[in-house]
């Protein structure tokens, strides 16, 4: 933590070699103490796999100096903990955001000062391709410059371990310690770019990794060879939301012989302002506005949208009235799971595993159970799913599918992070299969509901920015932990799960069992009638999130139950904030 923000601000302001544009930005806010304090009162936290923040000057902002400091910590960690780190090097990719390519090069310049080779993609790439590249190149680590689906003023840096997954808690703690030991972010050593290129300590990656990735991508299909070879009459509209997905998603569709793909042209432009959407987030329905217009023109069967770094996928399909309905992440994930299991060899079911997070729908568990496939639950974050996949190499278990409610899916472990390119292929394939059966995707979803129950979920995100917001989020979580609820919306709490203490408590008996997951600032309440709620602060944004799920006898029944829970939780949070 920067203890005296005024002193840190003065140090930056008086630094002789301060980047010219950052110096101008500092001058522009020098008469606004609140903005200055927010920029300097702390250092960007190395949280969920890396750093993420608003672009600008200051220790609490994304800029070349905070990037250098983070990468300096990573370099020290690699040299101490990873075998042959210098020779194996670090794979680096970046998305379409402001400063993404510049930050990628800055990362290479810091690594080069330690003699660690950086292999940097020559143009923007999706996050899953970076995950794949780490393993393909046998790199010691990976860096992805992205802020995923955050607003345009954000950027971030995600770190991947040698398995191609986002770094885990122990690795993050080691890197954090190395970052904190770095000292002055303004004085981190860097090498000259041209020198590094001449010495092969900075090399540029072209098409080689893409081609290898696409070979693996074709291997995930569940279609019979005869079906694979024929041209398919499914009409697809695809948008990359101004991000990185266009090239590989388009080539993937071509491999599977989906010729009727319409791109949302305005959104194929890699635009850091994301100028045609309020937010480049496929979780939000407004992101589909242009795709729906295109869909209506070409009578599309399915609309697909990937977020800027193409690790999340949203989908919309037609209802009986011919209107496009945006599926939730839980619904799309459950449909993909059922498609994969129904098209898999029954002999693999015994050792097969489906992985989901603790805040992902229970619908998936019900579907997996019906095939005799075991469900494994992890903490929120795809890095934990990736960790399980890596463990399967020694346990003999078979990974079938992993997903989380926030539109992240993975069908094959050749990448070790959520992969919207993979998911786009499977979503199109699944829609084509149901069309060939004379059914829509919503017909298939209704059949699953009738069989397993009408599962429905909701999420409320409360944004609380700045220093005061951080304190409010901490206070809310403390209140919920210290005074756990006994009933919510008239439904009794059956079990309380405290992930800080790793304890699961049976409310009726008081019996306690250990939760065998890493500790996390999260509270989950299991209610009667298969309902549940969960509270957790976001790892990447200044938000507290509360998730809730129900299982009713009909869509209407579930919607009513869900609304009652939402209103009850809103009242609880409002009451805590009033204190």
C-alpha cells in the first residue's frame, strides 16, 4: 500500500523521465484532490490472476510503470520457482484495448532485462489462444493484456502458469511478494526493444500457433465424419464486439462447413472505444442489439457474441414468435453439456467429470447425474477448473466439460481457460443438431426443464467505487458472516457455507464439516426447495455480487421465487449499508 499518497504523487510529478502523456494526465487532475487520492492511495492489487484497473497515471492505475512492476515481480518469481525459465520464456498476447500492444512490449522489455525470452504475438489474439500458446511453446508462463469485458477506460494484465491456466493462489502470493519487494515502480529496469529483437530475447509469433490451435479445435466436434463433410443449412450471425474473435471463429466455422455465417460488420472493427455498444459484455442484452438486427435480415437460427478477448460467449435464439431470446450463461452451458454427453461414448461416463463453480446453476449437476457423470465443484474462477483438468492427468479421470454462469465454457483441455472459440463451434453444432431433429434450441431447453426441473438463476452486482466503496464492500461481507440469515424470502436456510473459515454448517443440527476448497471471501446459503444464494466481492471490479438460484415446477413458478429472493437480498444489503 502507498502509505502517504501525497508523497507518492509528488514523487511521480517530479520524476524527470516520466512518460510524457502520463505527465500531461497528472497535470490535468492536479487541482482535484479526490481524483489524485484515488489514483495514488494504494497500489493496484495483484488479485484474480493479475492486475486490472482504469488507465491513467498513479499506482492505482494501469500504466507502463504499474505494468513494469507487475512483470518485474513475475520475472523474479519465474527465475526462483520455474525450471529453465530464461530459455523457455514467456508467451505474450494482447487484445484491442487502449495501450494493449504497448503494455505487451513493456512486459517483454522487463523480462528481457532478466534475460528471459518473450514470444509476443504480432497482432491481437484471443485469451484462449494465449493459454494454448503457453503449452504449445512449452513456455514458463504467459501474459495476456486485456480487461476482458470491462468498459473502455480499463485495461489489465493476466498471468498464466506453465500449465496454461491462470495462476493459482500460491503462485499469486509468491508473485505478489516479489512485486512488493520491487520497490519504486518508476525505476524498474527495462531493455531496448531493438536490442532484444537482435538478441532473440523478443521474438514475434505469427500464424504457427493459430494453425496448431485450429487443428485441435476441429477435433472437439461431436459430428459424424459424414455430417462434418456436408455443408450445413444453419444460419449464424456472429459478432466479436470489436474484439479479437473474428479471425479464429470464422476459420473454425469454415472447418466445420458452416457456410452461412454473417459477421456484424460494424463490430468486426477492433475498436478500443467499443463504440457500438454500451458495454462489450455478452452477458448484457444490449450487446446483441446490432446482432439481432442482422439476424432479422438474414433469418438467422442463432446469434453468437464473444467478448473483446474472446473467452466468453453469449448466444441468442428464436422463440415461437420469431423473436430472439438471449440465453443465460447457465442455460447455454447446460445445453452444451447435454449435447456433449448425449453424443459421447457411454463407456467414458464412469470416469467422466463435469466441472462447475459454486455459483453456477445446479441444472448442470442434474443433467450430468442423469448420464451417470460426476460433478466436481470449484471456487469461482476458471483457474480452478483448469487446475482440476491438470490433476486429471494423474488421476485417470476424463474431463468432459467445464463452465461458469458468467458465460465461460471449456469442452477440451487443449486450452486451460474459458474458450469462446471452442464454445462458438459447439453452440453452432448443437443448434444444427436440434434443427436437424426438427426442434429449436428453446425446444431442447424446455425438454431439459421438463425432465430435471425449471432451474433459474439471477445475479445482482452493486458497484461501490473508490476507497469508500472498498470499505463498504468489506463491511457488507463482515456483516453477512457475523450475522448469518436464518431465512430468505420465506424460505428456511438449511446450510451455511463460510468459505473464509472453510466450514459448512447444518443449521438444524449445528453439525460442521470442512469445505475442501481454498479459502475465499464468500458466503453461500443453501435454502429449502433447491434454492440457494451466495455473496462475494468481484475479483476484477469494484463490485459486490450476490447470486441466487431456484428450481420450480414451471417457468412462472421459478420466476416468482427468484424475484422474491432478489427483493429480499436487495433489502438485506440496503439495510447493512444504512448502518
